[in-house]
C-alpha cells in the first residue's frame, strides 16, 4: 500500500496551520479614528446630550401644528428663511370649508333681505290695493243704503207695495255691506301699520345668528393657511406638498409618530443649548455660578464655549414593565 499521498496531505495541513498561526497572530496596526473624540477639558466634568434651539422667553422653539385636517396644497417658505409675524407658511386644501362658508354667507344675506323687507313695509302697491278695497266696500255700502232707503219709503207709503221679506233683505244687505266696509278698513289699517315688531325682532335675531355662523366659517377658513406666530426663522419643515395632515401634525413613517409641521425659532444671532443631565449625575453639578461647559459637534472637531444660564427642572416618569 502506497502511503506517500497521505503523508503529503498531512504535511500540507501542518504547513497551512503553522502559516495561519503566524499570519493571524500578528498585531495589526489600528486605523486612525474618523474624527477626534471629544476630550474632557475639565478636571471634573460630566457628559450630556442636548439640542440646539433658539433663544426664547421659555427657552424652546415654537412647534406649529394645524387646527384643521386636509392635504397640503402649497409650501410657501423654506428652511432657514426669516419671516415676519403673520407671514403665510403653508396652505391646506380649503375647498370644502370655502363652500360651507359661502353657503352660510348666502343664508345670512337672504335673512338680511327678509329683514329689510319687513322694515320697508307697507309696500306702496299693497297699500294702494287695500285702499281700493276700502273704497269699493264704501261704494257697496252706499248702494245698499240707497236701495234700503227706497224700500223703506215705499213701505211707509203703502205697506202693501212691497213684501216684508223684500224689506228685510234690503236691511240685511245694508248690514252686510257695512261689515264688509269695516273689514276692508281694518285690513287697510293692518297693511298701513307694516310688519309686527315681534316679527322684525325675530328676523333680526335670525340674521344675527346666521351672520355669526358665517363669521365662524370664515374664521375656520383662515385656519387653512398657517401663518408665522412671531418674527423669526424657519428652523425645520417636516412635511411636503400633498401630504395629509391633521391637528396632531404630520405622520413620520420612520418614527411612527406625529410631529409638528414647522418648527420656528426667534430670529437672533445667538442660539442656546439645552443639555439633558440624567438624575443620577445631578449631584455632580457644581454651583451654578461655577458651571462652565463646551459644546462638541458630534462627528466633527468643532467645539464652542458655552455660558451657563439656568437650570430648568425636567422630570419625566420612567416606567419599566417586566414579566
């Protein structure tokens, strides 16, 4: 039996193992860091993460949320742009609310027209018709009275000249004509008096209610345009044209939460840093008069000196669930 191939393979395996031990046992030279890590320039110091924000009375940026829902039709500003108070920032589709507001305004205008009509009564043409009806009733009464007088004279001369029934009919006709005249006169007086004061008051209240509803519609319509609440700078825009937004803000598909549409800050040359110090490190803070700090921009070698302003308590509940 020829064992030479087996010895050759064993020798090759041994050589490969020795080479691997030599190669992988060498100490490799460490790669230089991408950026210089932040050094602690203080003998005693703590690290804290923070955010850069504008200098405000409350020390925070202004998060702008819409009060209405709908798709964004237009963005009117850009990040980093300085805007004045009242400047339009973006618009949300107002088509439905605009139609509703126009309908409410049309109803208010109709109620106002009815109110003017009531205050303008009596209409001259209507009053003329009522006066003509009075004149007609008076003429009918005169005719009935003349006919009754003739019948009365004939009956007085000779009771047998006319029947009692004819005389009674003449008297009844006169009384009916007098009642018709009285009715026409009352109708004329009612027409001349114009609208009832209670009708005018009721219509005034209806017009006022509809006017307020239209004003509320216009106020809500104005909410579809977000405007700058202060003179400042647009720090961040977290939405885009065509995105659907609600009063909760814009949905972020990466974080799964809602964010403000626009973040604004005061237009100042200075910014402030809000550093979040964990509660277990609070006791290591020096007296406020002796606190100094530096800001290191992560990923760069840039750093800036900071001036301590104040401590603002910021407590959040920590909940941990297990089992």
